[in-house]
């Protein structure tokens, strides 16, 4: 598969996007392009990202959805992405405002607020976040409609 759109310079990486690829959770299974679409992008995440990823991995292991070896492989793939963690402290008032304005949880609004502030695209498989992004003027990347087979 190849993308029919140019890669953005910066992408805010939602935990749902990465976890879907490394654990193959959710339906339908994502396209084979996987995390490769992010290869040439600067990746940035909010401070909560590391905890969200770790929690999802440990929960997948506890539910029996992923054995420890698969969790270890998933973690290695995630660490290889090496996203930069946003260095600014969470602005609680701005986070609340964003959550209210777009009908998001405070956790999800951290991703949208970061994309707005950094003028970045957003990689997510979260339905509410994917719905809110275009309304906020944030580009989704990759846009599922731009994936074409070669």
C-alpha cells in the first residue's frame, strides 16, 4: 500500500493508533502500511502517552489477548518510534475547554489540544477523536480514504 497524500512534518501520535498496529486489536485489522506511514514524520505525544501505552499493554496481557512475548515485541516496536514527549505542562483550563468544545474525554482532548498547538496532524483510531479533529481544523493522518493499493 502507498499513501496518496504527502506526509505532514509533525504528527501527534494517539496511543490507539500505535496499539492497533502492534497488538492488532480492533476490527477490521488495519492496512499493512501500519506504522510505516509515520516513518518520515516528527512524532510527538502528550505526557500521558507513556502511561496509556503501558496500561494497554499490561491489560492486553492480563486479558490473555497478548502473551508476554507478544507484549515485549509490541513494546520494542513502540519504543523504536521514539516519539518526543511534549515538554509543556498540561494546561488544565485549556484541556477542559477543548474537552467541552469537542465532546471529548479530558484524556483525548490532550491529543487534540497538542495537535492544535503544534499545528500538527493527528494519527488516531479513536472514533470520537477522529470525529473531533476535522471540526477543530486538525488533519487526520493517515486519512483512511487516501490509502490506495499498489
